C-alpha cells in the first residue's frame, strides 16, 4: 500500500489510479492555459501570462510523465531532466517579458487579475488534492507534485498582487509577482534536476556493481 500511495521514494508511477489522475490534471492545466493567457493579454497582466505559460508547460510535461511511466530508470531520469530544464527556459522567458514591461508599462486590470487567479487557484488545488498521495517518488513523479504545489502558491501570490494593484494603482506589483514566479520555476527546476542526476548516478553505480 505504501508504494501505491507514493510514500516510497522509488515509486515510479506504475499505478492505474495515478495514470487516471495525470489525465485529469493534464486536462485541467490545458484548459487553464487558454483561460489565463486570454485573461492576461486582455487584462495586460504579466503575472497572469507568466502563470499561463506555467499551465502550458505543466500540460506538456505531465504528458511526458505519463508517457515514461514503466520505462527504464534512464528514460525516466532524462524526462525529469528535460522538465527541469524546460522550467529554466520558462523562467528566463518570464524574466525577459518582465524586463520588457518595465519599459512599456501598462497598468493591469486588477479585477481581471484577481478573478482569473482565483479560478486558477481552485484548479491547482484540485490537482494538489488529487496528487496528495503521490508527493514522493522518483524524479519523474515528484516533479508533477512540485509543479502543482508551486502553481497553487503562485496563484495565491497573484491574488495578493491583484489586491495590491487595486489598492495602489501601481503596475510594478504585477511585475514583481511575475519575477517571483520565475524564481519559483528556477527553484523547482533545481530540485528536479538534482534528484534526476542523483538517480542516474545511482543507476550507473548499480550497473557497474
């Protein structure tokens, strides 16, 4: 039972229930990418657009997670590395967009930011709840949990930022949140890459012995 619930750090996702959960989470993330990107563009919010990119990245990487279940340790670790490096790419993409907005600054619509961020938070809380028994496991499984957990944290911060924009009429709050989300991407990437590399080293040592 411990392995099925993901409490074993060697859990590799070999569970029909876990696969079904991934399909649900992929659908949730893909839907929220469309909603948040349209809202971010319409509401001129860099933070919402940054979070929308995260939803898109999660949809793609969760699909990759689903595909590598049952594959060799090497393939699963390489998939986790790919996800880690893709988070680094998204972080720099968000940083670049934030720097651009510093020079071409429009005040975001606080109501749009807040309402869409609340919807995104609810979507991510559903994902976190579905994954609550699978927060441990190999790098591939753990990356899914980390991304969903960080997404929920990011949504809370965006809601706070929307309140700040509404109270102060300052667009810089939105940009600060976008920068925070980029740092969150980098933090998750570091954890995923670190565990994936450790698993590859352990697998190589076991193969030699």
